[in-house]
C-alpha cells in the first residue's frame, strides 16, 4: 500500500513525466497548499537533518520526501546523481551554491528560500550546493528525487570536501 495525500497527487503525476515536464509551478502549489504537512514533519532529529518519506513511485521512478531541519543543521556540500527539485514549506532555508573547479568547490552564491518558494531544480545533475538552517526556527522542505526508494540513502548525493 502506497497512499498519497491528495494535495501531493498532482506533483506525483508530474514527477512521473520527468524530466520532460516543468515541475516548478506544481511544486510551488504543494508548498503553498500544504495540507499534506503533518505534525511529525516538524519533529527533527537533533543529530542530523531528518528525511520523512511522503511517497514512493511504485515503478521506482522517483521519491518524494519532506526534510526537517532544526536550527543549525547543515547538509554536506554535494551534487546529485539523479534529477531533483525542492522547495520550502515552512521556515527560511539557506542555500549556498558552488562551482566545481580543479580541486575544491568554490562558493559562488548564497540565497535564502522562504516558505512557498521553489528553491532549485537540478535536472541535469550539474548543481553543487549546501543547504542549511541558519534561522532559529524549524524548517520543513519538500524534495523530489529521480531515484528508487531502495537507493534513497546512497543514490542521490555526490559529496565534495571543502
Ligand atoms: Fe541537494
């Protein structure tokens, strides 16, 4: 059984057609009409950012997750092995973007993404970024990854050392 919240169903349909469809407007709708967001999605893990699986495509084409970021939590600097798109449902998320040069990635931009905003679509797996919660409140972000559930923990990120 793999139920989906009705507010996420259009997003799941669009994700099924990736990478040929523009997810951004549909993702944004889900970030604004966030009846899918449950109290447990605001409960983080004090040791690291926490992933809650919202929906798994039965054919293994994509996974939809909510990520809970407690104040101070930060991702590694990473790129992606699969397409991904994400945005912010609650809070203010900081994203730093890097350019890969010979050797270490170089910081090129820093943005703050607010609730209701689509942050990024990395459809060609070219982005390198670090995502963090530099605010005093919990953040919930909504992510789609073109990966099967079995590969969710190992099949998404390419890590860089900075
Ligand atoms: Fe990422």
